[in-house]
C-alpha cells in the first residue's frame, strides 16, 4: 500500500508552498528508509519523546526503523526542534505562537519545530509549550494515518504501508485556545497523560480559577466581622473557610486580599496567577448599602449582582497589581453572577482573567433553545469586556460517583453550537469535562480534544471518522447507536423542564429504557460486522459499559432477568467481574467498588468488639436517619443464621444510587453490589462472627437484623475540614457510643452550615443524666470537652434534635481521640469497638 499526505485534511490551517522543481520526499520505500531522526543532545524532554514516537510508529506502520541521532547527518533527516541547522536553512522558531509548530521540507530533509519549554521551565504565563511535539503528532496523523482514539494499545490505529511519500510542504499551525483542558478522564494515569499529549491537549497559560474565598476563615471574622457579608442586619461568621461570604466593597476586604496574595506570591515566585472566585454553594450576598448600590434591577424586578462582582474583581486586581505588577488574578462569572452586567461600559482590569461557568447550561441543558440563547448572550457579553475570557463547562449528563457510568454520546448538536462561539469570542482557555470510562466515552473525549485544537472543525466528520477508525465495519451501526442516544437525550431535556444536568433516575428511564433493545441490536450488528481483532476488542470495551447499563436498569426493577440479553450476567458473576475490572480504564464501576483509600487500612486494623443487648436507661426507639457519602460499619452476628441489611436510597437532584461491600474479619469479600432505590442484602453468619461493611452513596437509610452494629465516625474525612467525622443528612436519630473505663474526659463536636442549616443535641451520661448541650446555630459548630468522671465505663447517648432556628440538613459529628470512634444507632444492638491492643 502506498500512502501520501492528504493536505486537504488540515486545509483550515495549512499554508503550503510547493516549488515546481521540488520532488516529493520518499520517507519509506518498500519497508526501508534512508532517513534518521535528529534532535539536539540537550533538547527538551518533549522533543526527545517526539523523536521516539516517530521511530516507534513509523516502524509499526512500515516496518522501517529510523535511527535516532544527535549529530546532524549528511543523509536525509527528520530534524526536530531548535538547532543550528534551522538558521542555516533560513528557518526560525521566532514568530510561531506558543504550542504551535512549523513542518517544512528543504531538499531531502524534513524540519518539524516550534516553541518548546525545557523541563521545569514555564512560559511567561506559567504554562508549557510543546510545539515540536504537537507538530510531530500532526505529521504522524496526516502522513501515516495514525490515530490515538483512547489510552493504551487498544486505542492505537496504525495503517500498514510499505511506501510513504511527502510532497514539498510548508505548514504552520497553532491551537485556537491557549489552554485546552479535558479533566475527569483519569488524567493522573500515565497512559491517559500520554493520550493527552498525542491529541495535543495542553496549556501555555496556567489558568487558576477555583473557589478561593478560603482566606476568610472563622478566626478572621473574630478580628474583623465587618469584612463579612451582612445578612438581615447581622454579619455572618463562616462555619469554615470553604463557606465564607464577604462584603466585597469594604476597603478592609480588599486590603486583606492584597496582603494575603502578596504573601502567597512571595512564597511561590514561580506562581503567575491565583484565583479570587467566591465560595461555591449557597450565595449569601452582602446587604450593606455600598454593596447593594452596585446591583442592577431588571424590568421584571430581578436583581443582578454581577456589577458588584466585576467591581470587586477589579478592585482586588488593582490592589494586587500595585505590589505584584507581574502577577495575574482570575475568577468565575458563575451561578447567581453569570449574566453580564447591564452596564455595557464596564471592562475588566487587564491583569484579570474571568472564567465563564454557565451553570444554567451545564450538561445537555443547552438543547433547550432559551438556554442556548442565554448562553450565547453570556459569551458575547463577557467577551466584550475583556480579551482574557475562558470557559468552564461540560456537555453530557453528569454521572454520579455512586453508580456504574452509563454510555454517553458526544452530543454533536451541542458541540457544533458551542465551539465556534468560543472561538469567535477569542476565548483564552477552555476547561471542559470529559468522561473517565473510556470504553464508551472515547468518542466524546477524542472529538472534544480535536475541537480544543481547531474549534470550527466539522463535528459530524470527526464523529464519523472516530466510528470508522475505532469500530471498522461496525462503525455505521455504532454511529446509529450513538446518534440514538443523542436523540433520546435531546428529547428528555427539551420535554422535561424539571430535568437537570445530572444523570437522575428519571433521566435513565427516559433515555435508555425505551431504546434498550435498539441499543443492544445496534451493538450486535456492529460486533458481527467487525472484521479485525482490534475493532472487535474496542467493541467489547464498549460492551462492558452496556453490561453496566443492563445492571442499572435491572437494579431499578425496569428489566427483569432478561437472560436473552447479551449483557445479562448473574449477580455473583457480575460482582466478580466488577472486582476484576477495578483497575480498568475502560469502565468506571463507580461506587460498585465501594470504599476509598481508607478501606484497606480499616480491614488491616485489628479490633476488639463487644455486643450489648441490655436495656439502657436512656434508650429510645431508632428514628429514621440518613447516612451520607462514604461509611464503614462493623457488625457482629447475634446468632447462627443470616444477617440482613435493608438499604433505602434517598433520591436527590443529582441522582441517588449506592454501592456496598461486605468483608469478613479476615478481609475476604463476602458480597458486594449496588442499589438504585431499596435493597435487601442477606449473607450467612455464625454467632460472634465479625463483618466490615463499606458504603458509598448520596443519602441512605440503613437497618440491620441479627447483628449488633456500629458506625465508624473516623473512616471518611469531611472534605471541608479534612478531619474524620460522621456525616448525617436531613434525618437524625440518637446515637450511642462507649466510653471505656479510666477515661476522665473526652471531646465531642457537632457541626452544620449555619445559619440556614443547624442542629442541637443533648448528651446523656450512662446514668441518663444530661452532661452537655450542643447548638450549632451561632457559629455552625459546637465542640466541647466533657468530663467523664471515674465511672467503670459505659454507653453515652447523643440525642440529636432541631435547633431553635434553621433546619436540620447536613450534620457532622466528631468524636475525640480519647474514646473509640464508633456509634450505634440501635440501643438494643449496641456494639463497642476498640482497636485491639
């Protein structure tokens, strides 16, 4: 087979000059090549890697192995990066944009070069430039037809060719966006990082845009409450640094930012940019006269807060520029401050980089015409105020971490609408979510990566290219499968105005269930048509995710023992299969592999337990309660027979699935699985046998039969505080915990996100006398040291009740290290748990 460079494939960025007398370069002829690959001995690592990539993939494609050399040869050469021979041939890196490249033939030689940063060196704006490497990947793609569709060998597409020629060429190209980020694709995995480089993701500007008002911690409030938001006549003390809301017009606030950022930049000289974005979550806008004077009122009476945010961003940026003139700041325009101000004369400070996070258009919500119109108004409005605008968002439905990820399509209609608009707005950077289950998400990730380089590329052509390259003769059927999912998603979003951007149960039912048989039929057609081992393997990787879809639909009760389905698998086999795939890049079993990095440590820790079934003076019936996120339970069987656990999942706007794992005392897995609504889990046990149960969920009620049991309060840290705390939500019950003999005092803390969310509690000692009272209304936390006296030890009761103000929602309980960190909800089946000595 003979292969030549089809220049029209990159016509949008091609500048080609062909001398009449020039001859094409025969890079490989009948499996042999006269060429070597040259780079300077001290070339950047990215250039050295690029040289190895040419050597590897030319050999795979043609059988010819080109030698690597660091002395410029007299024989034909592919020369990479900057070196003296560039100037000798009238060439220069100068004028090529960062991350861009030039590919040019001179006589028999081929030069590929661009701006390259050395290892541990950065661009002026804190990023990297791998221009030469980007040019090499374009060369391999265009001349040899190579594609990297997904990480690892499964994603390589390498057409075979005995002879490869290249016409005389001069091509210069650079990305449309200076920052091209595709997060949530398991980007810490080395194989994924390599895929990202091969698909030219990167950034020559390091945009820092996280929620960053954490410099206003509760102790800052104690020194200067006037810097914090005024709400109903009262300055609000934050529960923690992550929840602070401030008075954005107070001069002390601006001065505090200036002082903090000056110190941060001084301590980190290489840092170019930092964020001053408001805290995420509930917005508590300051009601002082100076702040409200900046608000704008719409004809319908709606108040728009964006002018005060612009004023705040500009004031802080100006203050910081006076002490750090070469440093930059960034911040979101997002949530309740996402719409551009009505005052069209406003401009951002030149040292400020706004990031548009259009929350109202997250996921596929832009299928709705009114949402799409508002999104474009935001893009146009904010881009008129700055040359530094960036974009943050995602297109598919957001999948919950507590459930097997479901197959999602690229959403072509949305890609075609969004990316040209981002390019027209001269966006500086794009931070757009990918998906991490590569078996089904490779299409989305690959097409998005291509658009991040060339935003106005033909989306339909890219998708069809992916399906053809990935699935071979099965491509047409897979194109229909993905297209069907796109149609179903659009219908769901447009027809149900209550639908959110989360993969809720009703989304699963509306999108997947009605067309499940069609999806399976398209898959079977594709698999039957696939004619190479590589295409069959990729189809099987997709099929693994279809197996997860089948399991989710069955767990919801919408499919019943469809043993005729190619994706059916009995539950024990399915559990074993999921366990075998924990490290796979191609599926995301989510919480079906329940537990976190603390799971192994919990299993290794030897425990001493004792069950108590006697009546407590303070006992009262268990009230309905809800656990949140990750939890570890310890169970001890009351008698020979079976232990039964009943789970009930509370659905939220984000969905609401759960996953569980049960281990015996030796660390052997007994059972595991997932539940969408309710689940009864039964397993055999002998009297006194110990079990560990690990749960991951959004909100979950739990009851246990035939076992004494306790919940580990020190298993999973509360993210905002990075300390171990038990997390309850909305519904609470009294909790009983054991204080051993000899403990004279211990600490106990109760936490909430006041003032809206509060909780109170009464602590009773073993004789049922009140020992302490807790209330989070004032500060969002109440930690006390409790005298335990000289008792022989016993169970204490923490009775959680509503506070006088606010409502019970998220509640955290922290037990001090002086006592075991386990609590029992059921007083008739209490379990004391201590680390064995």
